[in-house]
C-alpha cells in the first residue's frame, strides 16, 4: 500500500483548512484506491446501470463503503452524520467524489457514465469553499460528458441556487440527474427548474406499481410526462422480475437494482446479462399477448353491441332506442351524444343498474346537458378517425366518481353528425 501525492486537486484543497491533514489516498498493488479520513477507511463500490434496449451497462453509480480502523462496517448515513460543520460535510463530499473518480479511471469503464451523488446543501454551500469539480475532472483526465451529477433527495431553502448549480454542471459538460423522484422534495417544480437529463424514480414508486393497478397505470403516465419534459427515465431499486416488468411496461429507459447486479468493490464481475434481458423480453411479449387476449375476450361483446347501436342511430332510430340493448350489458354506465364541437346533446342515458350505485360525491357535476367535452381525447380521436371505434385509457369520470373508460365513434345520419359515447366501468368485472 502506498500513498498518492496530495497536492490539489488530487485531494480537495480548502484554503487554511485543517481537514486536509486528516485525509489521504492510498493505492493498493491491484491499482484500486482507498481513502483514509480521520478514523475511517473509505472504498468505492460501483453499481451498474443498464439500458434495456442495449442489454448492457451504460453507467455506474459510485457508492461509498466505509470501515473503522478495526475493520467494522460503518454505514454511509453514519459516516455522513459524523460531520456536523458544513465545511466538514463539503470536504467529505468532495473527497468521496474524488475517490470514485480515481477508481473509475483505473477500471475498464469506457463508454460508460459515472453517476456521482451530491446533496443540494453541498451544492449551495460549496460555492464558499472555492472551485473544485472542473479542476478535479481535469486532474484525472475525465471528460465531463462522462459524468452524471445526481442531485440527491434533500430539502433546500433556495431552489434558485440549486438551479444555478445544475446550470454550472451542464455548462462544464456534465449531465444532471434528479434522484429519488416521487418522494419528499423532488417534484415537477424541480424538474421544470433544473431541466435534468435523467430522472431516477424512487424505489417506492417501483415497488408500489407491482401491488396496485392504479399505481402501475400512474407509473406509465409519470414516465410519459418525464419523457415529454426531455429526460431519460431510470428506475432504481429494481429487485425482482415482477418489478422489472412493471417499470418496463411504463417504458423506462434505464434500470438499476439487485435484480441485475449488486454493487461491487474491486474488479467488475461478469456483467453480461443478455440471458436475463432476453427472458424479460419474452415475458413482456407474453404479457402483452395475454393482455390483448383478455382485452379482446372482455371487450368483444361491448364493441359489437356498440357498433350495432351506432348503426341503428345512423339509420335514424331515436337515441334511447338505438342504445337500449347496449345499456343492458353489465358494466355499462351511460351513453351520450356530442355534436361536432364537443357539446353534449341532452342528458346522459344511464344504465338502470348503475343509477342505484351512483356515488353522490360529484352531485354538482352530474347534469351534463350543454357540457362541452371537446378537450377529451375520446372526442378528438373520434373526430380524427371517424370510421373506427375509439377506446380511451381508464380515467376518473367527472360526472360520477368512478374509474371508467369511454367508447366513442362518429355517427352520420340524415339528422346530421354526432359523436356517440358510452362509458364502461373499469376494470371490467
């Protein structure tokens, strides 16, 4: 074991700080680097981040593993909590990033990102301690575009300073990621302000999606919103095949978790996971086929009956007579007509067995005559595809607080053109 030279920027260099006397980098014969800080020995662990499309690691998150001088494990939380003064917190944070960079350049991590954690409080207060990050990357000859700076979950009183810091990292060429999205203080306000390149979904979102169908649908919508905001979506904490399938169903881009690879210290283990990814693809394909089969089996009678109702309406039958048979089917809630501008024509025709179970919580919204539904996708899609029946995604009904989906289709008759709509309970029972 030999000591590395300590002039700046190999170690963080705070002017007149006594902390430098407590820190040193040590290089082992195998090339790996440890850090000694006060009475702790610090090592780098790396956890791979996989691209499902590429079936290989595209990044590695640097994580600290600490021991006391007797060899006992010290948790990262304990390590960080031992620094009570902000100067010590900043120094330790910079030391850990230096340690991870030093180990990253000593391994076969070409064409991969290095994910480095930094807390908002360190970002905000670190400006008082002088420049560090750009100089550290230059010292180790690491291209900035190879580094992803993770803004970890924390409360900060000044989002503007955090925005400024994220802008700084982007200006020097790094990518910016938001960690633990969906928990605590990470929310869409932070997305709009920081404009991250990558958003890491909190593990609880991933886990909950396997237990709750509404959470699973919500995860699909959340990933879609993040994609529209211009970010890649990374699911972290994926520990089971079921969780992997849930996040892949939501179209996430990147995967991290024990199901793929635990963090490792030292030389990388075999990271060829093609068999596992092939198995996931087969499961996804089978799942999609099963869902399509179940959907077709459950919906065929509704689609056939809805098509007949549209034909009868087009032939000139009164609205109530045209949809009568359809309203008699189980799970049908209501039928209604919209004009070409989306305005409702008359009141809803409700299925008799659904009136008795109507929830009164949305009573102020129940009268729908004259309401305009042109903003609904089922109306706009029907107008854009007049020859086919449209099926909406599940949503909460405005006039009756229950989950439903809507069938819609343009119907042309002698009386004019209308959009026929019918709401069904979701899920179909």
